[in-house]
């Protein structure tokens, strides 16, 4: 099963990258999933222009085509965002805006957020759940929220790893149940 990780930041290093790295590690170890990260160059897509979509010009853009193909090839998806003003990042929102309404059809999606406040991170996950539904996907019940301290402190990292294992288990079970035949 192929798991596509989408990290919604253009920062070279961040707690969001640390979280998706840990998710990938656990997904391969405990979930038996093959993981790959969305090509980071696709995070620099131009802002969605409805006029260019209406004419078909934007759909012919090689980067948009590659985005569609990478998402279509995934059996499951992880959407991870740094919290920006209580919601998902603009970078991630723009990438998601470029997807068709059926991009996640019958695919499980794990939503995750990193922030200085866990309350804000939960709100961002709620927003991501709404987007997943709008794109036809199934958000798994467990979402992940993390703070910088969760990666350095051994006890906090162990608790985060346990939550990741639970969420990855849900993702793998949903992907197996939905299977490619559902798409």
C-alpha cells in the first residue's frame, strides 16, 4: 500500500517535517506501508486562478498534472500542516485547492498539525477534516497534534509515537477495507 505524505510547509526544517518523518518511519515499521513525500516543488504552485481553470490552461500545467498523478497513485494520504492563525497553512490550502473534487475519493486520510498550542492544532485538524470530506476522502478517527517539545523529550516522544501507531493502524485498516476496487 502506498502512503503519500503531504507536508504543508516550505520551510527546510520544521516540527511539521519532524512529524511527517516520524509518521513515515512508523508507517513503514508498524503498518507495512510504502511511503513517499509529495514533491516539495509542488508546494510552490501558483495561487489558484479560477479563470485559468475555466479555460483549461491551469489543468495543462505540468506541475498541476504531476500533483494530480501523485495523489491518484496513493492508496492513503497524510496531510500535515503547521498551524497558521488557527488553521491550515496557506501553502497546504493552495495545493489542496488545485485538486479535483474527487481527489481523495474512497481513500483514507490522516490529518496532523504542529503548533505551540495543542488547542490551535486541533482546530487546524478539524479544518483539514472538512477539506478531506470535500475531496471525497475518509479522515481516520485519530488525528495527530504535536508541539516542538514532543520530539525532544523522551516521554513526550513515546506518547506521540503511540498516537502515531494508533493513527497509522487506522489508516492501514481503512485502506485495506476501501481497497483500490472502491476507486
